[in-house]
C-alpha cells in the first residue's frame, strides 16, 4: 500500500468570538497550509471539507467554504464529524489511486450557536431528547460511571485540568493558558455533577487545514523535513444509545487503536510512543481514553497521571499543546491535534516541543461519550 504524508499545515488562532466568516477562516488556514507545503494551489486535485449543518446553522454547510478551500474545478466532498475522520477520508481517497494531493479543512464557530441545543439533537427524539440530555450532561453520566467502576475521585480528574492548562502556557496558540491548582478546579462552578467549570473545555472558534499527499507526490513536491508520515489509522463505532453500552468500557477505542498500531507496527504503545494528543473535552476523558489506547491499564489512567507519567517532562507527554481543555473548536479539533503532531515531529513546536519526538498518537471522537473513535499514528 502506498504511503501518505502530511506535507502542510495551516490554522487560525483559537478565538472566543472570531470576526471572520466561515469562508474567511478557511481561506486563511488553507492559504497558510499551501504556503507551508511550498506548493501551488494547482498542485491540489482533491478537497475534503469538514463541516456540520447543525453547527453552521445552514443546510449543505460545505457550500459556505467551497471556493475558500481551493475546491474550484476540483473534486470536493464533505465529512460531518471530527477532523480526524476528515483526514481519514482524505487518506482513503488518495489510496484509491485517483488523487495525489488533498486539502482537508475544517471550521467551527462555537460562539455563534447553542452547544446545549445542538448536542441535545444528537439523542433519540422520543425519550432521551425530552430528558434534556446534551454533551455536558451525558459526559457527567460517563464521568460518574467511570468513577464508580474504578473507585476514582474528582480530585484525580482535576489533575488533568491542572496539567493541560499548565501545558497551554507554553503554547501561544492556546485559548486558556492558566496556572491553576486542584483546589481551583474543585472550587469552580458546578456545571453537571461531578463536572465543574474547569473540568470542561471552552467554547471556541477556529479553522485548520492539512495538505495530504501520496508518497509519489510528497517526495516530488516537498523536502524530507516537511513530510510527516501517516503510519497507521483505525476507527470504530459503538452503540448509539447510551443505555446500550457501559460508558466506562472503551471497547470501540480499543479496537480502533489495535488497528492503528498493527498498521504502524506498534507492539507496545506505552514504550514506543513519544507523545499523544488525546481528545479531552472534559477532564475525565483523558485517563479514560488513555486506557482505551492501551497506554494505561483499565482503571489505572488516573494513577499514572498522579505519578507524573503524562506530564510535559514525563515519560509520555499527553496533550503538550494544552489539549481541548485549553481550546475546543469541536468540528476542527481533530485537525488541530494532527497539525500539532506534525509540528512536534518536525521539531517546530516551540516552547512546548517534546524532546526526541519521533512517533506520536492522535485521537478524536464522534458522538456522545465517545460513540466513535479515530486513532492515528504519525512518524517522521
């Protein structure tokens, strides 16, 4: 199978209330990505946009960014979901043999919509939606189940927020760089028991673009220093209804991770991975997903966290960028994670550069409580 590389990245700065339109955001991120790759817009033959009619407040939301994404006269398609899944689709289209260079772009303006109202629509309209469930309240149910299954404490989840907001202080792109304590998290306003304000990610605007290229194109168009290879990927979906799955069971993520590791030749992820960007929209998610990724044993993610294993200078830094707790543009979050991994592997991450970064893992989710997972392994 031919290899695929990321040869360019571009993004807008995280914002609380971006003055840019969807098209302006995508034009900025895509222009930067093409420039970063050192190619011409004419070298691109395929475009994948990531958008959502619900989040954008319009039908056929991809049409809002078609021209801005360099899709004029090119094949274009859309993915509705996290950016990691958009990158997956972009890679699949390249591996079909039909395309050589692909733009994958995603935009999100969380400040223009009601997250509670939109995510409530993800639930069954006859029962669950009427109960008022949304992304926050369902996450609270998952956090509580995780706590009860393994005897975990809110203070342990708070350590994730302390770590990731602290990491964000090294990242000029981050929206919420803060030096906080466990007490600060515990004393912040209760949102949905057991989640408090500092356990939750902020509403964020942002757009991100990646340039993907088949090996034959990547080696012709770019230098070795620019190329980061997509070594492995896996995805898997669990049951739709919350009541049809154990919310503390990461079985879908385990299957996705297993596929990604096998493709990349990873036998022991805890020892062979140098850093990870894990989807942490809520603090409890980081240790839970690390268990699903096989980096921690089931129920031991919080203990590894307490030991400093995932600290910036720990054995396996997790979310050195500050993670989603420090900025979470929902639709484009996964592409930002992939872009962050590219910078790390190029050695261009600045003050939050992980020493000796050669292999990284990126993780994204779709659906409530991690219904679907997408796992990437990237390397130099």
